């Protein structure tokens, strides 16, 4: 599998983090992490581009 990634800057993260929390925020470790670090700048976020499935 080959993939590249590009960073998503902090000012672009809030809608992505909101979607992530909507789906996974019920898990205790996820909820606790975001309670302790609520600032989007504290969460490295990346866009995966050019990925291919496993063969």
C-alpha cells in the first residue's frame, strides 16, 4: 500500500474534528482526550491522498 499525506492546518480542523467526535466521541478514551485538549491545534490532523487498497 502506498499513501501520501498532507497536513490540515488548525483553522481547517474544527468541522473534521466535530465529525470525528460525532462518530467516535462516545468512546471513553476519545472523549477524555478531547476534554483534556479541546483546542483543535492540539490534534495533528492529516489528509491521506493517493492511497490504494491492499493487494
